[in-house]
């Protein structure tokens, strides 16, 4: 797999974008969603997630800078670096996975440091968040008429979380499970089979938690994260 700061050479990879189009304050911009997971088709959107740094002096005002923003491109969403770090420290699956995307479009020196820091955000809280997010998706599914795309992503999230707990990084590329996951998305797998897969993965996650297994530390390294954030603020005065 390519390193965190590399662009893939796959011809299906979206072309890199200039900083002017993405925002000159961006520290990091990656492609997420089906294209990052290896589950895309010819009609798939290109979902982009980024991290930007607001000018430090803006925090001295009564009206604080935004914690996030949409655009300027379609399907593009970015977090201000402090908000991004807080969500990662809370083991938010959607945000954490950005740091392991194989499709990096923009990365500055601060962005490189953020990618190098990604292990500092990890903790055993991920046991709960990945399972909890998947359970929330499950509860929204109607077994009589399931949203098959949502069902596929529910399974993908459990696979990613289990890999994170066992190996110390989320499973972003779903190459080993691609055919089976796409079968779920197309509605070709019976609901009972999908539910059984979900239950088996959830049981594995629960067993890892109950047994105290896994490679994740009990708590994240907040000191390292805070040191990085303070350096960003000093650099944007």
C-alpha cells in the first residue's frame, strides 16, 4: 500500500487538484467513500474530506471561525484542525478513516505531521464507536425493504473496526471483501445472510472488548496531539 502522503497511480484515481481549487488554508485533503474503499463504480461520486487551519488571530475575536465548511467542490467537506483533532480523539470512525485514506490529493508539511501523528489518536474507545455507528445504521434498516447501500456500509464499518482493534489501523481498502460487499449493495444477498454476517462481526468485536484483547492503548496520546495543534496555531499567526 502506498504511504500516507502518496498519490495512487491507478487510472481510476481522481486527478490531483490544485490548492487554489481546494482552499489555500488546507493542510490535508483526501478522497474518501467508495473510491477510497475500492467499492466504486463508473458512476460513483468523488467524496473529499479535508482539514484546514483558520488564522490564529480569528480565535481572539468574539465570533470564532467555523469548525467546518462545505465545498467549494461538490461532495467536499472540511474540518478546522482543532475540531478534526477532537473528533479523532473521540474515535469518530468517519473522521479517523480520513487519516488512512490511500488517496491523498493535498498534503502540506502540517498535513504530513498530522498523518504521522495518526497513531496518537487511537484508543480502546474505538471498540465502542465503530460498533455503535454500525448498530445505529442497523437500527435504521427495514428488513422488509432494506437500503442495500446502507447495509453494505454497515458491514464495511464493522470490518474496518475489527481490523483497527486487531492491527492498529482501520481497514479502508475492502479488496478482500469487495465481491461480497458489492453483492450486498446490489441486493443479491438475502437479508438473513447479511444480518448473520453483521451479527458474527459484532460478536467478534464484543469478544475482543470483553477479553481485553487488541493492540489499541487505553487512552489516546492527547499531549502529542496538543503539541501539534499549538504548533499549527503558532504557524498561522
